[in-house]
C-alpha cells in the first residue's frame, strides 16, 4: 500500500515560515495585506474564501474584501484593480475566476500589476514562471505541487516526470517548475496517443487533467510517486475525488497524494506565503 503524502504537514511547515516572515515585517512597521476581489456568490468561491480568511488569521495577514454584483461592468472592475495597484498598503490580490461572460477576463487580470498577483493570473507572472524570474508569483496550486514534492524529499534530478494536463493554471506552469528542479518532463494532453504508456514511463506522475478517476492501474507501476491534483465531484460516489482511481492505484505505487487532503490542503498556505513574500519584496525596494 502506498505511503500517503498528506498536505496537512506541508501546509503547517509553510504556515510556520509565513508567520515568522509576517512577524519580522510587523516589527518593521509593515502589515502584510491581501485583497480578495470577488464577483457574485459562487459556492466554490465562497468556500475557498472562507479557507483563505481562516489561514490569513492564523499567520497574521490582514484581509480586505471587495465584492461586486454579477452585473458589475468591466470598467468598474478595471478601475477597482487600478485603485488596488496604487494602494501601497495592499501587497497581494486574489481575484476569483471565472468572471461573468460579459467581462473581458484577460483585460481585467492583466490590469493587475504582477507584483500583487498572488495566483499567477497575469501574462507577466506567467512569463516569470517560464523565465525563472520573480516577476510575480506562480499559480498557487502549481506551487503547492512543488512544495509537497520538496517537503517529502522527492529528489527529481534526472528523474522522468509525466504531467497529465496542459492548462495555464497547473499543467504548463508546474511543468516549467519541475524542469527548474532538473526533472525530465513529458506533458500529456487530450491529443496524446497513449497517455497510459507515457504515464507508466514516469518515476513521478502528476495528474492534473480534471477528469475523475482517469488514472487507473494501467497508468502506474511499482515504486512510482503519484501526485493527484484533480478535484472533481463524483455524482456516483457523492463525494470529491481526484483524477486518480485511488483504490486501484494505491496498492501498486510507492507514494500517493489523497483527495481530499493532499495538494488542495496546501494551496491557501501557499497563497499566504506569496502575500508575505510580496510584502517582503516591497520593503526591500
């Protein structure tokens, strides 16, 4: 049976680092602050917001919320982002997406300056991920994968890693971050001819396809580490499940992240760490 790579321990370690950074900044008269920008009352947004607020309180980060109705205009949102950009007391922004269809999401996201982009939603932040430069911050979920791998001492140097998924939220950025850790990375997607074959070749498999239970026993081998990034609602089971068929895969591989309780448990801790780091960078300017 696979060792379970639990996110709680990873989150705790990140929280300790963040709280210490916040303490040092407060001693210098700098109070790290996150601004949450939300449009409407989507249940998943509200759930993540509650978790973020709880995490922020635990590490000493202030939070300001700016909530807009579903019929907010694009200009109103752009103006709000520009106002936040100009506010030196705000060090980071979490903008919930997707935005309503009548709004040009790309324009709103890219109005945000990368220095305050805590979740890799701007083009310049993504450019920073690809260039390995601190132009902004990577998406929190992608960073959570890296934090988990690092915490459990999984050495990727020279290892084969397969990533299933090529989204801008996880697949593409985490690929670049894994390469930075000296892994040899293969990316699979909907046009890959034999995903299972590519997955079996890997020492480490990162499943980020957004497809419940797609990774079955045919995708894995003994000694493999599997990181399940998927969060899917299963009507059949009546619960949240990952991209990995846990019951089929866990008896085979060496290590596996559960869903829930794995990567997802780390993301809000990463978010707060980004806020603290942003405040630290601004203090150094």
